[in-house]
């Protein structure tokens, strides 16, 4: 318990001192993880209050967009089950839930399906605007005091490609960056950023809720 309090206090101090905060959310933050994600996202919002932050999430449940976190500071490159696309991908149009009441593509008559990476023909237009905002924001973090919070990203390929590897690269190249990798199973830190990162073996949702 004493160590948890020490780590939590240190993390809050680093966030307060940081000019920018980058957050990566992995599968531990999925709606299917069995936690009260609404409370977890509000705890995260409180932690980030007043900071220049951006969040990248691999989760497709859309729960984060129901929180008080700024939607303009979130990108979900794996999609969102509350956005819909044509199953045949005849168009790049994306519809919000309920926007097409009969659930049929108005262009070709095929069913609409959730706009996620699980689709056979994933239409990426649903997230590209927010992804461009993210990459532009990330470009402005170079040589700035950047605190990176990697929360609950495991070893699934989408978590590796979207969160773990890119965030490690960001920390490696930014001499003023520091990272917390918080994960109940896979908190290991690579040798390349070992002196600029701290591993915390704890469920990241529970950790944030206790801060």
C-alpha cells in the first residue's frame, strides 16, 4: 500500500509538471473487462483536468465518448460499435447510431454494420479526422515535458501497433519525455527507454480510480 501511494503521488506530480500528457488505453479499459468504465473515465478526466492531453484508444465500445473527457482530444483508430458503415463498403460514408433507422445502406441496399476493424472491409474515414488531430498534436510534443500514461495495453497486435510500440518510440526520441506503463500482466519496459519509464504491475483501471 505504501508503494502504491508513493507511485500515485509521483505520477500526479509528474502530470502537474508536464506540458503535455499522452494517454494510451488498451484492453483493460474495454467495456468487456468487467469494470465500471463510467467511473474509470471520470477518474481519468479528473486526473487530466487542465492539462494539454490527447488520448488514443484501441477499444471500440465507445464508452469513452460518453464521459466528460474532451471528444476533440480522443482518437479511436480501431473504430466504434456506435458508428456504422456499409457491409459491402460501397461508400466511405459513416453513419451514427440510429441515423439510418432501417439499418440498410441507402446507396446499395446492403446491411449496415459496426464501423470497426472487425469489419471485412473497414472504412477508416470514421476516425481519420481525429487521427490527423492526434498526429498534429504529437508533433508539437517534441522537446516538451511530455508525460506518457500507457494504461492497460497488452500484447494483442492492435495494442502493440497502436499503443505500445508508438508510445515507446515517442518516449525514446523525446529527451524530455517520461512514461508509466501500468498493466496487470504486461508492465515490462524495453531496455531502450528503461531509464525514462516506470513499470507498474497493477490493473490500470483500478490504479487510476484510486488516484
